[in-house]
C-alpha cells in the first residue's frame, strides 16, 4: 500500500511538472502586442529638448531594405526604411531619429550574422528590424533558423527591441502552392517571433491580396524580387503601426 501511495505521489508530481512546463511555453510562445511592444521607445520619441535622446533604428538585411529597385539602381528615398523615417518625423516632430540601413544586396542571414557585431551592434540600436528571408532560400531552413536565432538572442541580450520581417514578393514563386519554399521560411519566421516574444511585420501576408493576380502584383514591383515605392509603402505602413 505504501509503495502504491508513493508511486501515486510521484505520478502527480510529474503531471504537475509537465503542466507547469507546458504553461510556461504557452506564456512564452505568443504574439507581441504591436501597440505596446515599443512603448518605452515611443515615450522617448515624445520627449522634447533637452530631455530627449537620439533613437537609433537599424534595418538589417538584403537588397530590399537596402533600397534596390531595378538592379543596379538604388532608390534609398523610396525604400521602406526611409519611408518609415518620414512617417516617424510626422508623428514625432521633436525626436532625433537615425534610421541606419546595414543591408547588403544579395546577402543571406548567414552572412548577416558574420558581420552582426561590427555593423549592427556597434550602432547600439534601440530597435532592430531583420529582413533576410528572400535570400535565405539559398541556405535552407536549418541554417537560416540558426542565423536568425543568433541575431535575435544577441540583440535581446543587448536590450535591443527586435522586429522580424517575413519576405516581400518574388514573382517567380508559385503562391498557389501553400508549401512553396518561401512560405516555409515565412512560417519559420512567424514561429521565431512567437518563441522569442519579439515583433513581427508580416510582409508576406500584406501582399497576399495580390498573389492571385500576377499583373496586379507586378504593379507593386520594380523587378521580379524588388518592390517599387508602392510595395515599400505597404511594408512601411505595417512597420509604423508599432510606433502608433
């Protein structure tokens, strides 16, 4: 009898421990509230001189945040980092804001990790945006996941608020196939955002209304894998929601 009671007690403890761990995972794996995620940054942006400070917003990634339109043309002022700056200055006229683009055309996240310390962390960002998925198809899901996790963890350890971006369009993708390669990277990025409780700008979803009409999709593109200004506006409008 005593043995049975002891086994029963151990079973209950194991069940309680399992439920506790599961509950912890549920708490961690959730979407952040876009309105509140950057609340501390927004408070700083509202301050006037002499109480304000410079806010650094870094955009790390490939050719899209870098401003490439029809390669080799770079249209910096029509790319989403600059459009975001314009919108921020309309909303926060007293703020000193640096939007710093550390993107390199053609680069994937594995290469982005190699220079992360010297070209991203050195700017001491208040907010970091990561946009690499279009080119991560070259390295595959596993390597991309390791690279994104490395950047996310490093940034969080440095008290940097992180926002991940799913990919903007590539007109060569078969969007009718829910298992297309790009969508697999989208799903991975969404899971990473939940796992680490960081922000998400779901560009893939934003352009979804265009996927069924390639001609209409092309009207938002400068070339097959680079948005034009209309396309960048869609992304910028999603980013700015975090600052409202």
